[in-house]
C-alpha cells in the first residue's frame, strides 16, 4: 500500500506514491484541476473504537491474570489507549479527491481535515491564477445549467 506525498511545483501539484520498492508520479497542472472535494469520514471514530476495544480486552485480561501478566497486559492496554488519545487529538479525518477532466485521484496524504483545508488554501490562488476566476453570476449560471434535466430528443 505505501504512502503518498504531495509536492508543490511552479505550475503543478506532484503526487508521489511510494510502495515498498517503487514510486509512481502523477502531475496535476493547475490549469487542469476542475475541483478538489473534501468530505468528512468516520475513520477516526472507527480507529478509536477498534483500539479502545482492544485496550478494554487487554484490561480484562490484566484483571483475570496475576503476577507479571497483569503488568504486561496493563502496559499493552496503556499503549492502545495512548493511540486512541493521539488519534482523537489529531482531529477529524476526511477523504480528499482531486478532479481533472481525465481522472479523479484520491489524495490519501490529506487524510486530516485541517491538513486538507490548509492545502486547499494554498492551491486556490494558484489555480485561480492559472484558470481565471468566475464571478458569482457565472457560478450560478453554470450550477443552473448542470441541474437542467437531460434532453428528451433521443427518446
């Protein structure tokens, strides 16, 4: 699976996918980016519940056993509880998808909402410089055109 890094270029965003022994590169020019969608997800809650459940199970084992095993299970439970706390304090998680005319790409390196919003704040002026800026009237017109029902001519 690996990990992903983002690099800001002069006229593009470079996404590097690193997996064990290989690296793949995707370049997204600011003029080609149509949208960046950010949606909150429940990954933080699921991971916290999973690690909290393991910690609870380990605490049950700690009270069930005696001697050195109690200390062993308590330390393991403490490590999982620290992981729950760190996960919670990092903030909400999200899914971030970059859309171009040819593709859509999930930016997995932007898994935290605060990081995704910071990156969008940096990219927005660069994209607007490359593509120009739409007025509110143009945005409303495009939104209305996209909501129009499809033509019935072919039926």
